[in-house]
């Protein structure tokens, strides 16, 4: 498919396959990889690896749909654009609004998590500083964003390798290992909510799609980057789940607040525990960098279609970045950090992520031109998987995002009615 030439106000294609894959993998190896295994193990017990596998199946369905759509519509905005083009304006708006609002809250939570790792006594000021610095990097050039992402990703991968070595070397205390427990009915029913937790921890491949307008040769690069990043993240999550179950007693794993740190602390490499803390801080920064980038691009795409204020569509700077959208996202994140308890309000973003990917699968289902590896039944499976994981969420999370979506839809309806009245 031929890519149209660059238009005024359009972003420049500067990202290659390595950059795109790194941004996706950096999004998926955020703070979640350092904490998610404990609550997931508490729910699934010895079936933790099965929960990771279920999450991987749903993620694969969503990733295939995202890759197919991104190759067809290589522009900023991700599923907001796909939903509008394939399903209509309203499904696209619901996906975009859910992404922008939910992920803005996630940005604040990720920044605060970094603050707690880096300087617990000054967590909020450090979080605000991180948002300012990373936004500054984003405003320089998308290639600077990719470079910093690769540096942070290298630190995270080295940390994960160190944790894996510590788990393998042991010692392995009595009672450790998946075989120490036997799955019961409670564990079986806990697989789905555990899968939901793991899914949210590595559902960052959408970041590649939201940057579609800045990827070189997007019809080839985007699908490869999405599937490559997801494949790498899935193997890491599955491997860590198996190693942690083998190395730590079941009760310790389920009750830990920092399972990777505990794995190192209880090993022959315990002196390297500070390295895990540094790796977790780097993971927070990498995920936050990708989040701010993705939210800004989606906000810009929505502004282009007048679903958000038009000034957010402004592209400026020497290297064409969505400067107004990026600054607005940063300001919104800082306001959340200074005025709310972001760790309690971020829960609703999980529901928003599932709505986003449900729209992705529905949009992909309508495509007539399909590669052999993307049959329609995969879109149906992904859509149903999103709904299934959504109903396992705590009611407060679902109701919170439902209220946010309803507020956005009401606002859009009133704006559209006023526009029709003014032109009539």
C-alpha cells in the first residue's frame, strides 16, 4: 500500500523497526513486571503460568488486530482512528476517550510509582520532575524518545536477567515450587482475574499503533514491531512466573509486595538487591515515557477530528511533534499528582483498556483483505476475551470508567448538537 506524502501538520516518519519494537517492549516491561506476579499468584495459585498463558492468548488476538489495522491506517491515534474508519464516529470516540482519560491516570500512577522507588520521602515532587523531564525529551524529537527508551529498556532487561540468574542459583527453600501446592476450585476460578492482571501489565503494544504516523515503511514495520514486542514480553512474563514459583514458597510469592526483589534477597546474589530497585525505577520511567507519547498522539488525532479542542492538533518544533497535546497531557498528569490520590483512581483505566481493545477487534473483523494469520475468528476470540476479562474486574473499576465514558459521550453529544444548531 502506497503511503501518501507528508502533509502540513503531519508528523514525520523517523522510527525504524528496532525503535518501534523497543518502544513497544519498553511499554510492556513497566512497573507491572516487578509487582504483578504476587497478586496474580494469590488468585491463581499453582495455575499462575496458566493465567499468563490466557493473558497471552487474549493479547495475541488484540495484537494481530492492531497490527492489521495499523498497516492499513498508518496514522497517529491507534484504535481511535480504526474505530472511526471501520465502525463509525461513536465507536472511535469511545475508544479514544477511554484511552486518553484512562492512560492519563496511568501516567500519574506510573510517575508516582517511580517517585516511591527513587525517593520515598519526596515521591510527589520527584514524580512531577520525571513528567517534566520526559515531556521535554518527547518535545525534542521522536528519535530522542526512542533512544531514551532503548537505554531504559537495556537496564530493565539486564535487571530481569539478574533476577532469573538469582532464582536459578537458589537456594530453594522447602515449600518452594509450583508443585508445593495443588490447584483447587478457588485457584481455577482465580485464573481469569489473574489473567486480567497480567494482561494489563503487558498491554503496551498499542503504543506502537498510536505512533503509526511516525514509523518508516509502516505496512511492514508496524505488524512486525507489534508482534515482536508482544512475543518478547510474553516469553519474559511466562519465564519469570515459572522461575518465581520454583524459587519462592507459595505463601511468600502470593503475599509479596516486590516479588522480584524478594527472589534476589532470598538467593545467593542477595547483595544485588539494590540493582532490582534501580531496574524497577528504570522500568517505571520507560513505561511513563511511552505512555506520555501515546496519549499525546491520540489526543492530537482526536483534535484533528474535532472530538477534542482543535488547538491540541497543533504540530510544531524543528522535528514536528504534537507540542500542544504533549504539554496538555503533561499538565493534566501534574494536576492529578498534586490534587488526587492517583493510586486509587487509576483502577478504572483497566476497564478502559479492555473497551479500547474490544473496539480494535470489532474494527478488524470488518476488514475484507486479510493475511493468512489473521482469520476473523481470531477477532471474535479477542473481542469475547476482552469482555470476559472485563466482567472479572472489581465493580468499582468498571463503574468508574463507565461514568467517565458516559461523561465524554454526553459532552460530545451536546457539542455536536450545538454545531448543528449554529450551522442550521
